[in-house]
C-alpha cells in the first residue's frame, strides 16, 4: 500500500489547522469608539416667528462607523438631521427599526435616542445638529 508523501501530510495538517483557526462569526464586533470629523461649529443668529433674534448652536460632523457595529446611543445631542453618505445601516429611533440606504435623510428630535447597527458595510454619515 503506498504511503502519503510528507508534503501531502503537511498540507492536510495546514488545512485542518486553518479551518480550526477561523473566527466564529458573531452578529457584531467589539464596538469601536466613534471619532467624528468636525466640519463646522458655530452660533447662528436667526429671527424667530415673533421677529426677535434667536441664537442657535450648529455643528456639522462626518462620522465613519465600521462594519458589524452596534451603537445603542449615537453620541450627538440636540435636533439632528442625518444623511447616510455611504453604506447600509439600520437605525432604531423610538423603538422603530428602519433600514437606511445611501443618500437617505432623516431627523432625530432633541431628547430622542438613536441607535445604529451596521452589517457588512462601513458607513459614512453626515450630521447637522442644532441646539438653542
């Protein structure tokens, strides 16, 4: 009976080892800290409905969120207008899960928590946040 060659045995050991070394897929990876890129921060003076001036704090930020992330509370305060610039994600606002696609816009009222879940895409968001 012929004996397998050493190279064939080593190849078999390598294949079995590499299969065992594969990470088991989980729904989400360890959350990576979010670090926004600030595009604008300032105070705007507007006329209110009664004609009196009002000051409004405004922040424009870009956010890059890696794939397979779950963020229970998105770290932006105030009333937020969000645009998904790239990738796909799911938002959870007031308990409602909503899939989002690139170029979608939505608002998050002040005092409302928005959660985010990414799948296989790294996503890019742009937020405009306002506070009185």
